[in-house]
C-alpha cells in the first residue's frame, strides 16, 4: 500500500504534534536532549513557531506529522531568507531519503515566495551536519555562535 504524503504549512493547531515529533527526534541518539519538562517543550515550540513572520513546514504521512521545519522569514541586508530554527524527521523513518525530499519541497516553496536563501545552524559533530552538506548547504566560514552559561 502506498503512503499518502502532504506537504503543508503548519499553524498553531499543529503545536501538540510538533512538540511530540520534536521530542521523539531529539531525546534519542545522537542528540540526547532532555525534554522531560513538557511545559518547557510546549513553550519552546510556541516560541519558535508562532513568532512574527513564522514560516513552518510539515510533511504529513498517512495522517501523521512525520517531518517539520520550524522557522521564519528573516529580512537581512543581503536579501530576505528563510531562517530555520528546527528541522527534523521522525526517527522511525529516517535514512530513507525523506529528509532530502522534504528539504527539496521547502526549497521550492521558499523560491516560489521570492526568498533569497535558507539559513540554519547545526552541530558539526552530528549527522545533520553531513545531511545539510549533502543537500547543497555550505558552511559559513566566518560565522560563529557564542553561548555563556550564567547559572
């Protein structure tokens, strides 16, 4: 039986499914994020998906949210881009080409919107790093991210 796929724009009605998918994708290997605080997870999902200029994509497979890209349209000096905050595919269906197919759908929609590119960040020691390189992203040589723990 063929699976049915639908590429959609996610709105806030999908927040519970988005949180569920995000938790499934990032609590296991190789990320091992601790999203046991459901209230914190729900706040995070709402924060990144319901901000000004949000643009959230989803791939529904057989009625279930199976992949998502959460981000926003970002106006920058070099052009208007799609800035991805989070991108994930359900662990149960990873490594089957779905992420690449989903990214291509996103690229097509971003291009149709007249945006100049897609910006995102990831960890260089995770499989996502190679995924993005394989899908035509290039590393920004001078871009650096900083964090200071103040606990």
